[in-house]
C-alpha cells in the first residue's frame, strides 16, 4: 500500500462560534481510521486531540485538516479551502490548491460574483 504524505482532508462541522473569539477556547477532536477491505495492514489506533481554536475575524465554518502523524489543524472561515483567500499557507493546504488567483477573486467580488472576506 502506497503511503500518501501530507494528506489534507477537510470536514465542515456545524458549530456556533461567538462573534468574538475568547482566548483559551479549545476543540476536542476524535477520529478513527478506515481502509479498503482488500488491504491487510493494521489500522492505527483511534486518535484524540485537544487544540486551540485559532483567531478568526468573522463567524464561519470550522474546517478540520488532518495530516500524517496524527496531526490536525483547525481553521474557522466562511470560505472553502480552494478559495484564493482561504486563511492557510499553500504548504499546509496541500494537496488542495486555490481555484484561482487573489486578483481574479477581487475582480469577481467587485462585479458582485464572489467574496474576498474569508
């Protein structure tokens, strides 16, 4: 079985965030692994993590990104990961890539067809 590096998946969790972030706010995340039936390698144990809720400007969806080594990162944003203004570095976002440039997003927002407010 080929091991993929820096796998980044996003899941949207419906939550209510306060209009202002409180310092010390944390999320408890638990996950388990699954595999195809034809793969015989053992699964890693179920995982849990408690992580800080990052600073955010506006209320949005909670995106939980999962990485190799049982690492996770949380982003609160009104935009999806492929949006050019999604608040995450390209390295952390991989393998996802923006679906356009920031300039294209700005022009679309000016025409009323999008937003740069992530």
